[in-house]
């Protein structure tokens, strides 16, 4: 069947610069470049290009340009090129359109419509270069009150287990299988070096990593229960029950059998070469009471030494769901917004299901405060955190910390070509192809991620100092430091913030 699809990209070669070295042929896993019969020239089939830019970056003579294909259908704001292309794909393939990463729909980005406060005369700003700024964050349940022994001033109250992280940024759940071993290892190395944590996702934790990286690993217990056994649970610093995720709320996961190598099969405890299918629901959780049973079963299995998180997608009734999760005994709630990334999801789910993380944080924090149970759990915001300003705004809206996923992969080298599900990642990040995975050096990749965390942490200190705050604790849920711009009244109400120009309440 002849494809009716227009190309996504066009590849141009600057002939006077190209010396036919063949680097592009070697670097492209998509078959865009190939030698002709006598290897005297390189042919280009740009219809196969996904825009990963690997060839451009590695071309020694800078002879290549990859840019979007400019041709289009007759302009139509309703039946636009994306809609037409999706229909043509399904007419040719007869299946669900898969896509990687988070939603790229041009919905309003609320982080970009929120401005931060800055101190001036009456409340001077703080210089982070000369005064200590505290970013250390404690994730977990806090007591109703502290009882102090009056004689030796020791704390008598029993404290629930908490995670201690040196910056309010952790790495979101991205499984070994969706990620290459080298990418997965890079996140673990970066977390250990910087004093934060990484989530394993639902693919388990390789046994050869447990002794060295268990102390920084949040292990996930998802609907497929892949890799879950007592050793897996007890080697980690925390456990996360995954109910849903922002890129595909309400549906399960699928790792194709061709990606299930021997090592992945050992880690996930499934036969090599078989599909890893995660059911949409946990088949033992159909109520808050069922969830409570699993939470306490996990706490029993780990001698009540590990905090238990529950991860949910940001959906319309997220505040009520969060309230039930806290009452079920969770130590932290992970809320994943609709811009959360993934290796593979139906495009229609990614783009049309869920709500923005900014809204979800605000309504959950407010609901838990109104019910007097906000201290009983931490809130971790996930799904589309792009920069340090997003982190600060998320915390001011009510989060304790954030998860980053896509940003960490971009730091490693990802260029957001959105073809993660194909297993042909040119950067060696989302692939199990041994020829591609070796392109990612874990030492170099982890250093890049550590540099990102260091840069963001420095910027967070700068913003806190500008607000006259010297501890991240003072920022949490402090929405008086936020002002909306270009937002409707209902949006300001849900976010719980004032409009730009409105002063503090007296």
C-alpha cells in the first residue's frame, strides 16, 4: 500500500562541506542515510527522518541540516495537518497511534502564567552567596505534634520514616526496559552523587544495582507486579504504588517482547521475549479500603521502615482521591499531570485525558489543609517540570518536592523526537539495541544530570533569596508569593492565587 503521508522532516546536505565520511550512515538508526552500490556517494531518504538531530551533531564537517518539512495540505484550522496525518496513519495501519513523551498540544501552560514575588525594602532579600539557604527536604508523614522530654530535651514522639533529599527534585519512575540499562544506571548514579532519589518505574531494580543504589531507589509496585519480591522491597529507601500516570490515565502499560532481553526478563521475573503487560487496574484494588490493605501489607513486609507512596494521574476529582489515599495510610502522594512523559502511550490518551499538574497540586493541597490532614503526607508533583522556576512555583502551590523525567533525559541527550516506543533511540536512551545503548556513557550522562540538578538548585536559592526566604519549608504552599497574569477568574480561584498587582492581605 502506497503511503499517503507527508514527510515530517527534510534533510539537506551542504555538498561543498560533505567529504562522504559515512558518519551519518553509522549514526542514523532509521535508515535515512545509505551508501550507493559502489560506496562513492551517500543517498538520503528523508521520508524516514524523525528529527532526532543525531546526524547533525555528529557530522564532523557540519554538512547537514534537518528541518521540518514545509509542504502542507490546503490550510484548514479545523482539519489541520496533524488531524489529517493521524487519519491517514490509521487508514494504513488499522491500529492505535502510539507516541512517546508528554502531550505537545498547545494548551495553556499555567506555570508560564504565574509570576513570583520579590522582596524589596520592608522585607529585604537574602543573598544566597553569603547566607545559608536550606533546600533539604523531608518526604513522608509528619506527627500531629512533637513531645519533648523536659529533662534531656529529646523527642519522645515516634517519627514515621521520611526520605531526606538535599534538593526538592527527584527522578520520576522510568523503568528498565523502557530505558536502556545505561540510562537507568545514569539516573541512579546521579541520584546518589547529588543526594536525592530515583524511582525505578514498574520494571524492577536489577540485582547488580541493589547493593550500591538501593539506598537511593524508590521501588515501584505497579499493577503487573514485575520484579516485586521481599528482597526488592527491602533493598530500597521507599515504595511507590503506581495506580496511574499522567501520560495515560486509566490504562495499563505494554513493553513489547522484542525489548524483553535476558537481563530484563530476570529483573521483571517474566520469560525472555514475552510481552510485559500491565493491567489497567490493580486487580486487588477496587476501593480505598483495598488500597489501605496493600499499603499496610507493604509496610508489614518492610518492618514499617520504608515510607509508602501512591502515584496517581491528575484527573478531575483528584482532590477527593488524594484525601482517601492519605486516610488509607500513604506517606506521600505522587500526582502526575497530563504533560507527564512516557515511552509509549496511545496518542489520543496522551493528548485528551487528565488535567494540568498546576491545578492538581493546588486543589489537593487545599483539600488536605481544609480536612486537617495535610501534615499526614507529602505531595510530590510530576508531569512537565521544565525548569527551576517550575519547581519553585509547584512548591509554592503546595508540593513538597517534584519528580523530573523528560528533563533528565534531555540532559542526557534526548532531543524529543517522540519515537521512544520504536526502540530505535539514536541516543541510546530508550532502546535495548546493544549497538545503540553503548552510545550512552553512564559516567558522562550522570554528570550531565548532576550538572542540571546543581544548576537548578542554585537558581532555586536565587529565587528564594529574592523572595526573602532562606528555607524551602517556608515556601511550601505559600501562595501569597504567587500572582497570576493572563488568567481568568475561575483559573485564579482554582489555583488559589491572586492576580498580578494585588497586594498581600493585611
